[in-house]
C-alpha cells in the first residue's frame, strides 16, 4: 500500500504521557539503505511488516508497507548484525484529538524517548501536549535508520544535549 507519510518527531521532556493507551514491543532492522531509500523489516507484537520508504519533499516521505509472515520477518532480522537491530516499546494513544506514538528505546538506544504525530500536511495545526519537548523532525540522527548505525548510547554528551544537529 502506497501512502505519503508526514510525520513530526519530538523529544519527550517528562512522563506525562505514561499510562495512556496501548504498548507494543517492536524489533526492527534495515535490510537495505541508500541516501534516500530504506527497506525495513519489523516485528511488531505478532505481526511481520516489510516497509519501503523514500524521501519526498520536506518531512514528507513515500511509504509502502506490507504484512509478511511473522517467521519470515524474524528470519530477516536474524540475518542482520545484532547491533543493527532496534528494539523499542511503542506507546500509542490519543491526546488532544491527535494520535501520538511515543517510542521508548531499549538496548543500545536506551534512554532515548521520542514522540511522533502523523499529519495530513506539514503545516497542520495540533495541540502540543505539556510533556512534548524539542522538535527533531529534521535532525537526521533521530531517524531509526540512523539509530541502527550510531545508537544513542554512543552519542557524545553534546549530541545528546542537542548542540550538534547533524
């Protein structure tokens, strides 16, 4: 299924989001990546998912996503270097009439908590919950594909504080 994804991403500054909605464990890795395209395999609970994304304009990306058999998704992940696998708990809930996904990263990315909201347009208005911190939509190191290459625990103190926006 092809769709355009317009997603804004934010750091989370407090625990005001905790205890809302549902939580699911995600394991994912990238079986192919270039400058402007990625092919990701994900195990989300009991689902296997293959996703192809490529850059659009601004923060918009084109996305094709397909369910695949769970055992095949696990086999694809097993073929990757364990250090390239991202594990996170995804918390999904509605807040102020918007659906939010808060990713609480585990393993090599432990300590990083990021909130995402999908929008119909880049300039669509939404209410910013009080627990939302700095926007990092255009900061590439917060992309999951980049976190699989250079995990959060390997960042310098300055990078974690946001003083380097690579």
